[in-house]
């Protein structure tokens, strides 16, 4: 017999159902309706020569590996182990990616300054993007997990999600939350949407420009030695495509950053309520 839900879990479940209902409305209004499909993209082209893009990619990769390696050395020096070492290494990789992007934008290939949209507009657009994506992602996740089971493949969740459920240190938990809700959305959107997708969308067929960075983004969330996180692969590909479409539609990367942060925050909320796997 299934134990009754706690009051917090019941509240979170009601919140999730409300989000799905709102998402269905927004999905039609802003994504599937004839008026929405006729909306012209506002994202300007990145008219950079290919050596500049290679410089961007090299800066990101170099920053990721160097800072992650430094974080690993520091972790061993101070005696970190287990989940603490994993979180430190993950944070190092994220900050390294961010450092690589900033190095390219500020020093190697600085571009013209652009006006910043109002924060309220970005917040509304990002939340609407997350809500519209939610029902699609939930359906995709169920179908994908069913397909994996039928194929005899593992359906274990991502390493970091498992770690979140096992952490018993409040400082480590707080670090994970900040990493998931603040740092990772900013860094990954700057790289995959603001960098790779924006460069490819005017040079490759649109479907390929949407799919390639999305597939790479999802692949980074899978442990390919154990296949942990494989159950999240297809939903994450779809999520990344939706982020790219929102970025293209609004012309503001902040829309994708906010949507990404909302998605990660919602995932944490579901896990903390005991509704997740």
C-alpha cells in the first residue's frame, strides 16, 4: 500500500498539476497556434568567421578542463572525498566554461555593446517557456523510459540527481542548489545557445542547428560508462531544442537562462518533496 503524501508533497503535487495546466495553454498560445507559428524570429545572426567560432570553442574547452583539473587538485589537497569532491569538480567545470566564454567575449573577440532588455520581460518569457515545455517533457520522459525498459536498458537517473537525494550536509546541499539553479543555467546557455546554436543556425539546415547542440548538451548529462542518466537523454534533447526556439523567438538569451533555471529549480522541488524517482 502506498503511504499517504506529506502536506508538503501534496502542495508540490498540486503546484505541478497547475503548472502543467498552465503549460498546455501557453504551449498552444505561444508555440502551436497559427499566430505563434507566424511570429518572426528576433535573434540576429552571428556573422563571425569560422576561426572566431573555433576560438570560442577552444576557450570554452580550455577553461573547462583547466579549472576542473585545478578543482580536482584542490579537492585532493584539502582532503575532500565522495560527494564533496564530485560537487567541487562539477563546480570547477562550470566555472571553467564560464571563464572561457568571458575570455572570448571580453578579450579575444569583443563585440559591440547591446542594450539589455527589462528583467521583468525576461522573467516572464523564461517562466512561460518553462511552463510550455513542462507537459511536453513529462510525456516524453514517460514514453522514453518505457522504450528503455522494453529495450532492456537502464533507467537510472543522473549522477547529480542521485547525489542530491543522498547529501546530508546543508552546506553541500546549498552549494548544489546554487550550482544547479544559478551557475549551470547561465554557463550552459551561454555555451550551447548563445554560442553553438547561434553560430550554426545561419550556416546549417535549421533542424541540424537545433539538434546538434541539443544532443551534445544532453550527452554531457549522461554517465556513458554506467549509462546513469540515459533516461534523461531524450527529454533533455527536447528541452534544449525548446530553449533554442525560445532564444530564437525572443532574441534574448536571458529567456533561455531563466527557463533553464526554472526547470532545474522545479526538478529540485519535486525531489525534495519525495515525488521524484
